[in-house]
């Protein structure tokens, strides 16, 4: 079922890029954090709160659909001035 949906989305985005031009598919990730953020209670001690990753399936999906990835990370720690 997932491969059928992926194929349908790939065909749609390919068609749209051909007819409309590039730039129509974007995955946006916005992450807000501060130095006071705590680790989730169920996370291992070595969890890096300032890192994240995309697994191969997500990368393959973005590539297949021709999507751009737009990531913004924002440090919300109050300034000392």
C-alpha cells in the first residue's frame, strides 16, 4: 500500500514539476529550543537534544517526489543583555 501511494505521489509531483515548473514540493521543519529544555523522561542519557536525522525511507521519498527540505532551528534562550 505504501509503495502504491509513493508511486502515485511521485507521478503527481513529476507531472506538476513538468507542467508548473520546480519548487512545488517542500518539506518544512521548524524546531524551537532553549538551553533549559530537558531530555524526555524515556530517553537514554546520551540523547542529543540538538540533533536529528532523516531515515533512508524519508530521504528516498523526498528524492522520488523531487521535494526540497527547508529546515529552520531557533534558539529561544533569552539573551543576557
